[in-house]
C-alpha cells in the first residue's frame, strides 16, 4: 500500500479532510468503517507503514488485537475521528516533504 492508497480510503468515505472530527454527528458510520479499514492496513507489512509514526501502528495493532483498554478508548467516535484526522495530516506532510525535496 502506498500513501495514495490510504488517501483513496479517505476519499472512498468522503472524509478526505483534516477536520474529520467535525463530522462525528454527520458521518458516524463512515468514520467507523474508515477507522476499521485504516487499522487493517496499518498492521500490514508495507513500505509506507515504515514512514508512519509507530503510535499509529501500535494503536492499530492493539485495536485489531482486541486490547480492552484501546477498544474502550476507540469506542468513542470522537477518538476515532481524531486518530484519522492526525493520520491524514501526517500523510499530507509526507506529500509536502517529498515535493519540497
């Protein structure tokens, strides 16, 4: 998976924006599904995932592994939205950094 594939996931749910957390009441289902798909991809061994901060990867692994504390934390839609918002912001930074090189 490349960075663009992650971005396509965000676009698939019409959540390609860094203020996803503002849409928790308007698009809760989309946020739930996007979060699950993103976590599934974050735990895969892909080159792009080696560029993503380990906090994202670790949280995805804990979530997918049914860690009680992490799953309770992410049962709140707002926490999922902030996670996704931070991730899309980071992916945008990767894009900008490569353009400026």
